[in-house]
C-alpha cells in the first residue's frame, strides 16, 4: 500500500447565535477540525483527523510530511511515526506538529486494518467492538436549573454517563452538580470538568461536593503545566482525578503518570500524536495501575479512533462524544454515530470501519487553508474582538 497522495481538509462551522455557549475562554462562536485522507496506489484510502490550528496542520502535512512519505508503505505504521516525529522534533514534540502527524498516523492504522481485513480493535487484541460512551455537554447556563432538562435529554438519547462543565463560580459549580445528579438519577454516572479554573484549596472544597454527589471523575481542575497542584490534590478528595487532553506524546503522559498527578489519563488521537500514542499511553497507564478514558472534542473520526483503543483494553473506561450540536460529530460520517444503552458499536469492518461523507466535507471546508476566519473556537481564539475570557472565579470563602 504505497502512499500516492495526501489531502488535507480544514473544516469549520459557525454556531447559530442562540446555540453559542459560554465557558472560561469566553463565548464559543464556531468550531474547527482538520480531516486528512491518505490515498494509496492500490486505490485504498485511510482517514484521520487533527484538532489543532488548521493552518499549521496544513503546512506541516502538505509542505513537509507529504513529500517525505509519498511512495512509502502506509501500513508500516511504526516506521512512519518515527520518520514523522524525527523530522518535526526540532519544532514539534508537543502542540500542532504532534497533532498533525497524529492525523496521518490514525489514517495509517485505518489503512493497515483495511489491508489485513480486520478492525483496529481486533488488531489491538480486543475481543469485541463495543465501547462505553458518554455525552459531553452541559455547558454554563445563566440559570443552573436549565441543566436539568438538558441532562434528562442526554439520558433519553441513550447515554448512561454525562459530563458537565464547572469553573463558573463556586456557588454555581456546587449547585449545578446537585441539579445534574438529581436529573440523571442515582444509577448513572456524572463527570465534572473544572476547565482549569481552580487552585488546590478550592479544588478540595468543591471536591467534597463532588464526592457527596458521587461524581465519576474530577477533570482538569488546574492548568496542564501545574503538575504540583495535581499531585497535591490527588488522594485528598474522594473522586478520581482525570487529565490529559492538553498533553502530547507518550513522554508527556509519562511525566503526568510518574508524578502521581492523576488516576485517569485522557489521551486524544486527534491531539496527542495519533492512535499510536493513545495505544502507547494506554499501555503506560496500565503498567502504573491507572485507567484511561480518551478525550474527544472535535469530530466523529477522532471519537471512533479513540473508541477502538478503549474497546481493545480492559482498563479503557469510556469515550467522549460531543453533544453540543456539532456537525463534525453528527453528520461528518456516512453512517452517523449511534449510542444505544450507553454503548457505541464499532462493528467489524476493516480499519476504523467508517467513511466521511464528502458532501459534508465540501460544505464545511475553509476556502483558504491558511486563513482561518475570526472567532472563538472553544480552545482557540482568532481576532482581538473575540479575546473575551470569562471574569475571575468567585469563591464562597
């Protein structure tokens, strides 16, 4: 399966004003993701995605990596990863370059599975192609009582687990947790994401409320650089600590694990360096007696890539599915994701087992890959007018 060419599709959509959501970085107006398609001389195509700065992903893949990879065997995944990492190491190792090469790595896994006639979960040693999935939504509301109806609707869609966002104020956060727990009932799981807005003493106070409402995990209370805070918090609240969506490469996760910072690691194939790095991080977590639950906040292809790893490993917990009305999740694939009774069925088709709907790709493509329109893209801000983060966090004491 020799590589013939690589296409990069930078995608964007804009939320209708009434569907824009508030979070610690401001009001999210739009979303972006980058889809890659690796075409081989034998006619097979492999797909991957990157959640990063779209223009940088385009430049790294089209202007550096594609000329070096053309003509090589796409199914030699490990050698290809070493090549890509080696030629980007000087300016890469973390951030956009790792995410860009990771999109290609995931596409190579897709092609390896197609060449072997096996789904990725089976190639990784899994016994079945199902994966627990949770609904990721429940963003800030002006009135926290509004969360109850949204949480109930997520359960009605087939989810047994939901994740809510905190980080607005101490009064809001503790009230919102109680509201969501009551709405979903005692037998379903709830995760709480603090959006990196806490300090250690505050995290311990809020953590007591999370424990009282049996929160399944306490996610990203601190910035990813503040490993001392994570290590100080872990073990002092009765809720597992989760982090990793802002980490890159197995070496980054090794530091997170070796510092004793978390109970649950959250690699993301579309961010951390591809499906290969999710697999390596999962093995590292297993050796340390930890669990893993991949982050996904970009597109359905990334959800599926992460889910294959969870499905294959006994210490894989669940996979995240954005439920904010994101067409990259809802309509990008020819056969949309379906969650029934809390489970995502990956099937037994070779590779990742999914294909993008190219009519959707064409409709959402950014016209100029090096010109990203201004907006607040959840984790990225373009344009001074959109640099409007939320105000200071208000504490009760």
